[in-house]
């Protein structure tokens, strides 16, 4: 049995996480999203800690380009096929 890839989409406030998840859902891909209630500073510290922790655990961090949601979704799908 092959275990599917696991992806974490993280970023600061207003970076487009919810919007790109909505686009992935629109394209027929299952996603989950549990919104956080944090200040901008808390969210930035959390994003830094998450990226550092995943890197230390051997995960490869891929930053999403700042492009429109449809292009971000396509970027994610293209990248996930390559891994």
C-alpha cells in the first residue's frame, strides 16, 4: 500500500492559504483547513517555527510563488506530481 504525500500549506496572514485551498477544492482535490485566530506577529512566528521544524525533520520546504490562486493551485499540483 502506498501512503499518499502529505503537504502542509502555511504562511502569514493574507498570503492566500484559504484562497488556494478553495481553488484546489474547485479543481476536485480534497483538502482540509482549520483556520487559526492569531495576530500577524503570532502567525509570522508560527510560520517560522513550522518551517524550521519541518526542515529539521528532513522535509523539503517549497515556498508558493505570489501569483493568483489558480496559478498557485496548478503550481502545487505540478510540484506534487514531481515528488
